């Protein structure tokens, strides 16, 4: 009966680069012809040129048909790299301070690309740069960062956007007095608008209204009046402007509880909500805002400039959201979280919480918390740090945070064999050699550890981290 080699299984090959560095795959490719043919497409899939290099090695020329993604900083690239041609290229990212015939030629020699990122480029007004981009007939994904579009080119730019499915712009300066063309941008379903100005808000809101099939929106209005933007945006959601909107994310723009209420009631189905909370009352109302979306919620990330608490609803979230994969929230009272119904969020892959363990009950509460964590067998990232939003220390006492010692129940977490990242920043850990032996034996996929492993004994902490480095685990 014929057998299938693991090297013929696409799913296995696609996950190799997560756990195996390319330098190791290069060595593997020398083992045999079958390994060579299996690993070469992975090794040469993407090329990143962000440092000064000599002319391209012959190996890149020989394997250029495998290259699907190419990222180049033209300030650091030699002419040999700019002249490279990749017949199967799908994604091109270019960083250049000014347009040159070589940069434009590099783009137009890869007209089959579906994704293009342009950073810092200042096109020559006489070059018809945007008109030439209309020749990229397969382009679906465009990212523009730190650029300016003048009146002469803005209509061409909007025309290009009618083809796109994903558009991202960061600090893009557009004419504010020129109205939009009449067409809709019905193909755009993912939109990311970052660092726009106050005077650009009316044009951008009108542009968003012309994107009826929007499903993902990410914005940052730190350079504008966020209150004006978010209140109008919330009103447009309430008007059912985007019936397919499922994913909502913001960076530093705060969302008040009134606007959040309007947004969550207006969206038919929320899968992702990643926001900065501004109101202390938000924690009390959060359950009411999100309850109708518990069955669909997959990512919940709440950040705050203040110490709001969602302890009263965290247990409800963890015991009511079966599809939840990522959860990040402000400080929690652990007693409120471990009591009550069992957690059903067993699909969690990333958990970021500040657990507060009252000193009087720490010996009783921590085992209950570790029992709950042990059920999250798909967990890949665990952040138990004692840091508030934006890097500010929270009000939690580090001595009252979770303590990962074998005598305190660390061995309960043996089920987390998929764990790749654990971060214990600003917690007062007191690990020793026994704990390190246990970690290295039970978390085989671990590749990053954050924070001090022994905050009381610097020499021990240094020794433990050296052991991690020897295993190739970053600290």
C-alpha cells in the first residue's frame, strides 16, 4: 500500500517556518533530493532586504521562481537587487525616499502582483506614477505609508482603489477640498486608516460610506479629534452602513461607553473587538454591550489609560464565548474569575490578563486558577504580566500575582504543550533549577520567555535565562 511522505503534506510544510529557522532548513535541504525539492519553496518564499548587502548571490538568481514575497529598502539596496525579476512574485514592498525610474521599473516588471506596499515614496509629479499603477491588473491589496497625493493624481488614486479588496494608509496626505468621484468601492472589505488629520475626516468618512462591503476596520485618529470621528462613525454603524462589518480595531483612539453601546448594537455580528476604553463605567456596562455577540466573538482586546476593571464580567465572558481565541483585558480580581461556571473558551490561543491574588487567600485561589488554565490546551501565548496599558505599571502588587513554582502547582500546566510564549513581566517570580527543568521538559514548543524568572535572586535569574538561551529560547 503506497504511503505518503510527511514532506508531501502541505499543512506540515506550511508550519515548518514557525518552529524551524530558515538557517536550519538550508541545512536540511542538503540531506537529499527529496528534501531539497520540499524545502526550497519554503526557504526562498520570501526575501527581505532591510540591511546593506553586496550584489545578490547567485543562489537568489537560481531560485527566483520560488520567490513569492520581496521586501526591499532602496536606500540600502545595490542596483543588482533593484534589477531582480521574480516570475511568480505575488507581494512587493518598497521603501524609497524618492521615485526613480528604477523603482517604477521594479514595480512594473511584476505586473502580476496582488499585493503592493509603498513607504516614504515621493513620486515625481511628471512621472505619471499613479497612472502606471493602473497597469497592475491583479492588484487587490495596497498599503501606502508616509506619502502625499496631490490634486492632479487624487482621481487616479481613487480609481485604483475601486479594484482593491484591502487598503491601508498611514499618514497619507490627500487633498481636502476635492470631492470624491461618484463610484463606489464595493470590493474593499478591509480598511486600515492610521494617523489621519482633522481636516481629512469628512473626505475619509465619505470614502468609508462608499465601501458598503466593509468587514474589517482598523483606525488611529491620534492626530485628529477622535471624539468627532468616533461619534460620526458610531452613528454610521447605527444606520447599518456596513452590514458585513465583523472586525473592529483601534490603536490609541479611545471609545466612550456611549459610542461603544451604539457600535455593538449596530453591528449584526462581532468577531473581533480591539479597543481602548476610556470610562470607568465601561466595565460595568461591558457585559450588556457584548452579550448578544458572545456566540461569535473570537478576539476581545480591551486596553485602557485608566485602571478600569472587568472582573465582574470576565467570568461571564470566559464561560460564555466558545469561539474565543484571543483575550486581553485590564486587571482582574482572580476570585471573581475562578468562581462560577466552568470556562468554555477552550479554543483560546492567546491569553493576556493581570491576575490579582489576595494575600490572605493566595494559597487557595492559585490552584483553582491553574486548574482553569490547564484546560486551555490550545494556548500558544500566555501573558501574565503586571503591566497596565501602554507600558504603565498597574495598581496590582507584584507580590500578589501568580507564582509559578512546582510547590505552588506549576505541574498543573503540563497540558499546555503548544505554549510558545510566556511573559511574566513585573511579577515577583521565584523559580529555581527544578522549575526550569520542568519547563524545558514539558513545553517543547517554547521559543520566548519574558520577565524575570527569579526577581529575588539576580544570579539565579541570570543562570535560568542562560539555560533558555542554550535551547534557542529568546528572553
